[in-house]
């Protein structure tokens, strides 16, 4: 591995926006049809990072190859111990173990922060993403058939879940940080 994993910073937003735009236009991981502009991506970045959720990039020789972040699954307080992951790679970074490295570090960081579960909501049931999450210990949590329509076809959404830290084996401290 010749790449470095580090927290994302605002200076990474050009690359993050470009990577996401490619995914929106050419893939099914995101159900967005039109790529958001950089100001929207900056707002999304701020919404995640100002609340203390982890946002990571993989970098090689100063170039961002991919990114991953965890954010809230839902906004209601009872969901505060559950995060949803997102991972996007530039096309030339795929198949190099970068997605797995990002996901493993994201899992580690979310457990350190006290989150108890991570959910993967995999657009299009993308086989590489399903395999990546399975390799990192995620279990099948269901399928939503025909959840989206993009690129002229109906797409299923695959749900996968992984326990973090003590998972549901103990009660959380309601005064601790996760999700708030």
C-alpha cells in the first residue's frame, strides 16, 4: 500500500466533488441523478465533520484517491448509536485495497467514538461493495427491491450491518457523545 489514510480537510473538496460526480454520473452507488456542485459538497462535508463524525481520505503522492465517512442513519435520538457509511473511490483507485483500508479505519474510528452499529446502504446492490462489506464483517440485513430507478433500470438496495465495540451486549451511556 503506497497510500495514506488521513482525516479529510476542506482542501480535499475539489477531489471529493470530482470523485462523487463520477460515481453519480456513471454508477449506481448513489441514487442522485445530477452531481452536486462543490458548494453543496462543502455543506455536506461541514454537516458531517462539525458534528464530530469521521470523514477520511486515501491519498497517494498528494492526490486524493477516495474518501469515506460515517454519518447519522436517521435524525431521531434513538438512532444515535447507529451510523451509516459511505465510500467512494476514483476509478483508477478501484481494486487496490483502498476501499477496504478506508472502511476498516472508519469502523475503528466509529467504535472509538462509541457508536454501536454501522449500516451499509448499498445502492444498486453493487457486488463489489457487497463483497467489500462482507470482507469487513458486515452481515446481510435485507434488500429493498426496486428502491431506485437510474440509468434506465430498477435498482435494489442491499442493507448490511456490523456491530461496533460492545454492540448490543451492553447498554450505552445516554450522556456520552455518539450522534450528538
